[in-house]
C-alpha cells in the first residue's frame, strides 16, 4: 500500500551546482522554515501513520489476494522546506520500486490555518493494475474521493498524529471497496470479495458453473485473522471515542442547570462502569486517550482473556466495514458486551508507578544530598513517574525549596506558579532558570487521586579562592583595592561551611551558607543592607550574587556614609583654615595597620575613590579616607576611624584623631589591612 504524493522538482544529481542569489527576505524565510520544529516533527511523524501495523497487515493480505503489491507512504502537501524535503524523499522511494503491479494509496495532509485536512488518493502504477482489479482508473479515483468525503470530510486536525486512527480506518475502507469486485486468480477461477471482506469462489475461468467448484451461495470464507484484527481495532476505537465523548458531556453538564429531559437522560446513561466523580472521570479520560494511541496494544491485553477474543471475533465477523460506523451496527447485547470488556480493562488498570528522582542522570533516594556546583549552577535534577503502563496518564509535579536557619524564611517553588504537567514515563528536567537555591527540597506528585512527596536536600560547593579573585577581576570590582582583603576578613573565602557530614536539620550547617552573628551570610557576610533589606535567597546560595551585592553595598551605602562624614568634618576644617590661613589644620600622623605579614600605612592624602583634595598620595600608602570607608563596612561604633576633634573653647584649633577600634575593642581596619590581597 502506498501513501504518497506527486513529487515536484526532485533534485537531480550533478557534479556542480550553479550559484544561486537570493534576497535577504528570502534568506530570512528559509531560516524560519529551517528552524520550524513543528513542521519538521509533523513531516517526520506522518511516516508512523503510513507504517501503521493495521495498514501493513491489510497490505499483506491485499497482495496475496490480488497479485498487486501494496506500499504505504504519507506526506504533507506543501512546498515549505521540511514538508517538501520529506515528501520528495518518500516519493523517490516509491519511484524506485521496480514492479509494475503496484497500487499507490496516497494520504495527503493539506495545511490549513489551524492544522491539516486529509485526502486520500489511489493510483495504479500501470494499466495492468486496473485490469487486475477489473476497475477503470476513474472508478478507483472515485472510490478514494468518496471515502475521503465520507470518513474524513473537512475535519481539521491540529497535528497529524491526531488523525492517525481515522485516516488508517478510512484508507483500509477505501482499499476494501476497491477489492470488493470480481477478479480471476492464476488458475482461471473467479473470486468475489464482498463489502465485509468475505472471500468466495465463483467458478472456472471458462465461466461454467458445473465444474464442481463451489459457488458463492454454497461456500463463504470468513474474514482473515489479520483483516479481522483491523475491524476489531476500528470498532474498539469507536467505543473508546464514545466513552470519551460521554465523559466530556458529563463533565460539561453535571451539576449545571436547568437541563431538559433529553440532557438529563443522557447524563443518567453514562456507561455503568464509569463513576460519577469528576476526578476519577478525568483520570479515566486520560487513560482512554492513551488507549487510542495504542489500540493494538489494548487489544493484545484484552485478548489475554481467551473468551474476549472469541466474543469479539464473533461480533466483528458480521459487520459491514463499508459503513461509516461499526458501533451503530451492534445489537444492544453486543454493545453491552463490548462496553463490559472496556470497563473491565479500565477497572483492572490500577496504575502502579515509581517516582524516580535523578541527579545528572543518576537515580537518587529520598533523603539524599545533592550539590550546587562551584560555578555556581544548580544540580541537574530530573523526575519521572516510571510505570509499566502504556496509558497516557497525567502526572503533576512541583518542587519546593526552603531554608529556615536563623531568621531566614526562604521558600521557592518550581514551577513558580502551578504544577508542571506531563505523563507517565516522561521525564521532567527541572528548570531552575537563573535561580540558585538550597536547603530542604520537597517534591510533590499528583497522579489521579494519588499524592506523593519526596524530601531531599540541596547543599553547596565552595569556589576556590582563585575563582573568587578571577570573578572580582572580570567584574572590575578590583578597582576598590581592599575588596579582596575585606572578603578574606569576612569569610576567609568560605561561602559554604566546610565539611560533608551533612544533616537534615536547620541547625546542621555543613554545606550550608557561611553564617556569622548577628545575621551575616556568605563571602561578604551580608547582614542588614541598604534600606533595612536582608540578603536574598539568591545571595545566600550563589557566591557570585553574594559578591555582587557585597560590592554594591560597599560602594553604595557604605561609601556614602564615609563621604558624608568627611564632608561634614571638612566644613569645620575649611572654616578654620579660611579664618587662619597661616595656621592650617594639619592631617594626623601616618598610621600603620595590619600585622607582621601584611600591613598598610594610612596617611593624610587624597584617594582615587573620593573627591577631597588632601594632596598627593605617596606610593606604598593608602588614604585615611579609605580607612574611614573600610571601618564603615563593619559599623562605626565608637566613632569613625578618622574624625575631627571639636574644640572645647572658642578659638581653639580643631585636630584630627583616630578611632581605630569599635565598642568591642576590635580594630576592623587593622584586620582587613592584615589580610593578603
């Protein structure tokens, strides 16, 4: 059987292709087509329809009965890039078939604004095909058109796969109609295939009826097993669709009102095995959708009970497959029997599944610890509801990450709003975006009425000191000469507490952000920030975000504090100097801060960071202005590092003094200055 279309300008092989010039607009259009993933997937997916096992089974029987090879091929009838490429590839395959006794059965997907309509076309390769079928070319074309109109019509399918069941049934029906005419076998005997695909022998090639060969009236062969399976698949597809429609109607109208008597009657006639519960019906509807996708698998499971196969064989033997509906031909008892089969299957399918959580592809258990990388990047987490069921059952997933140590009340959800919806046996690769989060992770799962939770933990990996320094240089944060020293003093380049003896409690600190009193976090020990803000969850778990915020805090609010202080002091200095030009206020003597390994000498001189003109800065020294700035980062209890002593008597000259320690007698400027760069 062939599902095919006419190729257009299939490229020929030449040694050299001529150069082609196209407009920018055409180039952009080609790029759009090249990256059109939907068009690509649709064009590829149609092959599955052409290779449907029911079509292949019918094709085998068709070839045996008619001495005509059948071949299947499908395509989108469009000159867009991907449809054209796959159409030409498949048509070339058709053209390469050498036998002349070939019937091509074309399935054409015609693009519409919101999907595709479908048309069928039957075409013999040579006139000999029509002679063997005892039909004219026009008659075969008419059969294809009438079948298309009756069974496909103008229905628009959003995706080709949604049309699969209907298209396969329609193509088989068309071929059955073609085959439902008299023909002669190799022994010269007439055979008749009726509309139900019953095959009967009609006499010798000489036309005599007294040769001893049985006539159609005294011998009839039943439908072949392969063909019977096709009829059964079509019938059960109709039944599944009927169940699905009834559920839709019930969900739409139950509890609504007012309803007329006909509507009430239909609600009451919901198939008896279906529960009048919205949640359960939605789960069953999802299972029905899975059955439609794999009707052959459903029949295989159904036929594990031998009585089911015998009963369905008997029911399907007498169905008229040329009719649009098989379901409407059933007697009341036959319909009840088929409904019972489907109901029993749905009731038996108590889906068993296992929630599998993976880190970078490796399965992890509940209670496990996974790590943020030193980059930093979130662990590559994925989740899958693994089941032996092939039903397309919806799975809803959501991940919560929280951290509640000290005064923290951090809580984030992924996805941020609502559930991530997928199906059984489909993996969810959790998308964290640019968010870095750690702490306790709780994975919530909903499958039908079932609820599950898995708790695990996320901890951090420290960057190297060199990685931190490289980042500071990349971001030009080293324009503040003491920034790396300050980080060493605050955290010694430790963003996460060292150790791998992780624990689940909020007080278990190893692998968690480095905390210092009263409420400082991370490399820069971010605490109470500008405007009374606290560091964000991102700044706790991403060392780069922590460094960014620390630098902004230092060069923003803390710089302003130092600048405003000095500006105020300079008002008094300038007032004195203006009144006493021969007795100017002098700077404080140089002060060395640090230790025996690392030290800095501070002097009364200008700083590159401030606009105060205090004279040139000697090489190897730093300005008292920077010392004021450094102390301000840690707090100015007991006064600013460099301050003016206010005169106690009128006419007394002001003097600069140093307030090197805080109320805890800690010299923060000395500590920072004693750190390596």
